[in-house]
C-alpha cells in the first residue's frame, strides 16, 4: 500500500508539474459547458435537471480519457524510465494501480470542478439532488473504466498516438455495445445469451441506470469488474514486455 501511494503521489504531481493537467481540465470544462448549455439546450428545455450534461458526458470522456491515459506507460517506455521503475522494490500491480489512480484522480478533479453547473440548476429550480449525486458517481465510474482501458493500451506501445487511437476505438465499442446497430450484427447467427452478454457490456446502459438515481450493486460490480480486468491486462502486458 505504501509503495502504491508513493507511485500515486509521484504520478499525480507529474500531471500538475506540467501544463498537461491544466490543459486537460480547461478543455474538459469548456466542452462540458458547451455541450450542456448550448448543444444540450439547457435553458430551452425548461427542466431543472442536469440531463444535458450527463447525456453528453460519456461521449466527451470517449476522447478525453484516452488522451489522459495515453502517456501512462507509453511515455515511460519511450523515455526508458520504465526499466528503472521496474527495478525498484515494487510489484507491477503496485505500479499499475498507483499510476492509474493518479490519472483517475485528475479526472475526478476535472469532474468536481463542474459543480457550478450543479449550483446553477439549483438556483433555477428544485432538482432531484440525490439523482444528480448518483449521476456524478456514475460519471466517475465511467471515467475509471475508460481510463483502465486506456492504461492497458498505453502499455502496449511506446507511441502515444497509437495508444490513443487504440483506446478510443475500444472505448467506442464499449459505449456502443448496447445499441441496436451493434446487436443487429449478431442477430441471426449468435444465440440469445451471447447477444445479451454483448448488450450488458455497454457503459451507457449501466451509466444510464445510475444516472436515474438508482445505484444498483450490479452496475457498481460491472464497473469494478471492467476496471479490475483491464488493470490486470495491463500488468500482463508489462510482464510480457519485460520478458522481451
């Protein structure tokens, strides 16, 4: 635990030691405002809720989370510091979790800084703050899932652009897996349990359930499982790269 905390502090400080975190947060907040108040028609809807914000948030995350995670391991491999990191008295799991939690914390800071939107909707009406709070929890879990996927592909290659493209592609599939356009591709040849399994992988389905104000243990377990599986895959990839 101590080693994980050390890695976390080191990585978190590195984000704010460069303009990276600041640029990420500014872009995130600017786009969140654009999607909520302009594209989402916040004022035109005449409803006291944050549906426009949370409806667009997963699609905003689709590009920003891979952008945040692409440097996690690709930069270490490119600069050669990964060899030094792996020679330290820490386990691969400690390194992976520490670096991952640092990226997730940056995403959490960016999400927390959207609180003026929450204040605005309370000023204009009487929203269901319990549902909004649950939606924020769901948004943080979506960010964590996408970052775990991005961390794995960052470990695959030392090229950050390639890591970004691979991450966006796989994250896009996880977002769309519950849509009819994807499920129709399995109709006619795949058994129904397979189709149901593909549909259950959709981030949007589980996030949508939480965003309604119902924090179901099944949705929480889904995101925890996705994060754990992709972090485990990251450890495996790093072990294979180390063996090379």
